[in-house]
C-alpha cells in the first residue's frame, strides 16, 4: 500500500513507465514483422528511380494486358510483361525528360494516323484517314464509357512514349560511328595471320579425382567472381503429390455401367402403375436423345465421318460393324466409350457449290436494312428460281446483285466444302445436307437459318464410304471411395512426417518425392502447373527450413510440401555455385599442377615430358582465334601474335589445356589505300548492338526496388 501511495505521488514517473512499456511493445511487434518496419507501403508494387508504381495502377495494367495476351498467358507472364514495360518506361522517361524531348499535338496526330491508317473506323468513303472520324470516335468514347476512354488515353501515351524512345535511340545512333583507324584495326585483325607449331596438354590428362577442391576453395572463387555468382532469392522444397486418379476398380465399374446401358431394362411406371420395357442403347430408335442423356461431356453430332477421322486403334473395327450394331466399352484417352453405327453412305469428301441467298427479318446475320418477312423472302426466291435454274450466267448476275455475304462479286461461289472438316455448329446443317446428299448439278431452294437459298452443287470429288455414329462417353474419374483413400493416405503421411524424415517416410510408403527450386515470382511447378500458393508459402518470413504444409486445393489431388533450403538475394551458396565453380577451380588447379611439374624451354622437351606430340595450325587470325585441333583459344593465339618467328613461348594457361607455341610464319595484312569499307563494317556492328546495350546499361544503373512478391497475389 505504501508503494502505491508513493507511485500516486509521482504521477510523472507513472506516465513515463507506461509510455516506455507501450513503446517496447510496439517495437517488439515491428521487429517481429520486419516488412512493416523496413518495407514500402503494401500499396506500392515497385519503385524505379524514385517513382512509385501503385498496386491499383499495376493491377489495372495487368488486367488490361491479360485481355491483350489472351487466356493462354499465365498471370506470371502477364505481370512480368507489365513490370518490364513500366521499368523501361521509367528508365527511358528519365533520360528523355533530361533532354526536354516532348511529343506535340501535331506529331501525336501523325502517330495515330500511322498506327491506324488502315483501320476502317477512321477511313472515309475514299478509304483515306479522316481526322473528323477520329475526333468523333474519341468524343463517343468520352460520353459512352470512361473505361474505354481511359484505355484510349493509355494507347496515346504508349504511342508517344514509343516515339520518344525511338527518337532518343536515333539520336544516339546518329553519333555512333567508326573511324578509319578502327577500320584499319578491323582489317588487321582479319587479315594478319600466323602459322604455329604447338604442344597441348589437355586438362583431361589429369583425372578429376586427383584434384582436391575444398569448400573454402569454392567460397574464395565465388568472392573473386562475384558478378558471375549473383542470384535472386530462391527457395528449395520437396513435395509429394497425392494424385486423385481412378483405381482399376473404378474403371471396371465405369465399364459395367456402359455395358448396362446397352441392354433393355424394365422400369416401373408411377403413372400407369405398370412395368415398362425401356430400350437400351443397342435397340433404341432415339440415338441422339440416348447419347445426350447418358454421355459425359460429349453430345450427339449429326454428321457422317470417314474411317480416317477415327482413332486408328478402333477405325477398322467400327467400319466392319453392320448398321445398328455397337462396339465397346473401349478406352479412348480419359474416357470409356460405346459406339453405335447408325448408317453408312457413299459421300464425296469435297463439294464445290454456289448460292443465291435472300435473308429476312430474324435470320442469322440479317442486317439492319433487312425488312422483308419470311413470306416475302419465299415469294422472292420462288420468282428468281425459274430464271436461274438452268442458266449459270443469269445465276451469277443475280448472285452478284442481291447477295450480301462474302459471295457477292464472286458469282455466288462458296467454294469447296469438306466433309472431314464440316462442323454442324458452324456450318448450317440444312445447307450441308443438300450438298452432301445430292448429286453434282443439283439445284433447288433450301431454307436455312440464314434465309432462303438457291443452292447449286457445282462439283464433287473423293467419294468414299462414311458412317454416322452415336457414341456414349464416360469420363474416367476416381470414385468417392478412391477419393477417401487418397485423403486418408495424405493425412497419414502428414502425421508420419511430424516425427520423421520427410524423404524416408515417403520412400517407405513408395511415394515419389519431387524436388523443386523456385524464384520469388514463380507460379508454375513441374507436374502441378500453376501453384503460386505453394511458392508464396515457401517465401513467407515465418516459413523455416524443415517446415511443411498441406495443400488440399490443388487441381487433381493433394500436395504436402517441405521447405529444404533458403537462398537470399546476393551471392550464391557454395552448394548452388559448385555446379559451375567446381569445374573452373579444377581447371585452374590442373593448370598449376602441369606448369609446376614441367621445366622445358622447347616444344620437343615439353612434348616429351608430357607424352604429347607437336602439332601445327596455319592461317590463324585474331578475329577468330581458333586453333586447328584445339578449338577456340584466344589467350594462346594472342600470345602467338606477340612472338617473333622461331621463338617458343612460355607455358600458357588456355581454355582446354596448357600450351606452348612457336610461330613458324607471320603473314602481315595487305596494306589498303582506303579502310572505309572496314570502318563501315565496324559502324554497322556498333549500330546493331547500340540500342540493346544502351538500354541494358541504363537499366543496370537504375535504382529498381521490386515488391511484387509481397504486394501481388
């Protein structure tokens, strides 16, 4: 009590104690969440040269780009495309602003005209770009859709940005040239040649097992070659995929269900209170209705098809059946199927035809100017038919005059239609039936969804036997019983690894363990497809090496993954770098071993000491420093060009071994009166590389902070 009274007497002390406690609590919370203390706002996706890209802007651009790239582009591909575009824009805009370069309104109009010069939206009746139509188009966007208008503004900005970048690079290119001295050097590198004798002791002469490379050696090599061993952050993990696949028992059950569908069965009728005989697939007269009621994913297609269009494994069997007979169940991909032959006909594969068409109100693709009724269209076609029935010239005249589809101006010619590519969903069945089932020269009036036609069969070829088939397909899927077993297997594995080694538990259970290395923005995992959720988990700060997690919402099964390694951004780990560092270190050590054990001043002595032969190579130049029998050896060739004729070099550490060379002949380059052609050659080489190299240099010097992995799902 006395203590409390003393504290009350010293209110300032009490307030200070409480404040310090709160401050300590906040600090500990922040240090537990380093991202909150040190990272950018979660609303910032990236910062490029001090310019922030907001999450909202980035998401909108990704959404727009996804529509442009189509459904086959993955989220990662789209994000990377948008990010690289924004990086390029920011990097280049910084340079462009320094120079005060801008796009004025008149130049903007020229850019739009160049980009949309052939777009019918902006062309007048003479096919010429019309600025008035452009203005009307933009005004309509403003008044009808703000989103569409903003997209247009983005398009204009993109055109302007591309134009400014092009101008910038053109300015740099204008100052990129080559002097006559550079041309002379180019000519010398190509034209000056040496012939040499050489001895090569290949590094393979010393077995790798005789060269000891320690962890310390690899670490020192990485530190000496840091630029080559920089890496982005990555994570190593392993996973087991419990795939939901149908068991043999499931497949047998699917086949039994299909067999049952073939047979007639008795069904109790609730209305008549009697037993009815329900026809099975083998005896049904309504094949279309039966297929559509009992088939997974596949519906009845009312068309004939040739043997060549069927899978080779069943084609002969199907075409040997009598009409009305069935075959199956048989396996086709991920389905079991039963096929019934409905009919056979001799049909031409290819039919050439022409037509005259009169649409009416309500028909497919009828224009707004079509006002005639169905009855009026019928009367019109009936009046035309006698005039064109036996007169091809008149047929062509009428077709060119009244047709409004793609056959106008082509005498009504539709061209060739093929049975093998005919699709009832895209080609009118009534039109197709007239073509396939009438002889060459036939002509008549036919009603289709496009209107009334006068159809003429102009030619037919490649007549073969075709069959009309009805197929019931059942997808091969795991049963509930199988799914329950897979779930139980995954759960038992998850329990077992809680107290055991992940790989050992998997091996004992005969499960395949798949290793994986992922970068922070990866989304695809081999064998699983797009699984961004697993990559995100692996990179979470709270996920430590050895941690594991179960993922139930993986398409086709369950994944249990374990993190096995972390590599932060910076220098590679010794383990990862050893793949390339180890061979390089071995080569250096082998070179030293060879050079330390040899004391020779002539090619003959060197060859004798190392049990090698003296070889020769002629017409070597500096432009292409390749030695016959040894390959590309720039260091060795460079040394040779520095020697006098007849003089042997010291030992040289080359790409493929240790060398000693002796120049036997030097041929100087021919003196030219003018080195301009070679200067132009050097200039062309510079120009072809300047744009890529310049942007790469600007990007490398830019300050780019990428927070996508933290801010974008």
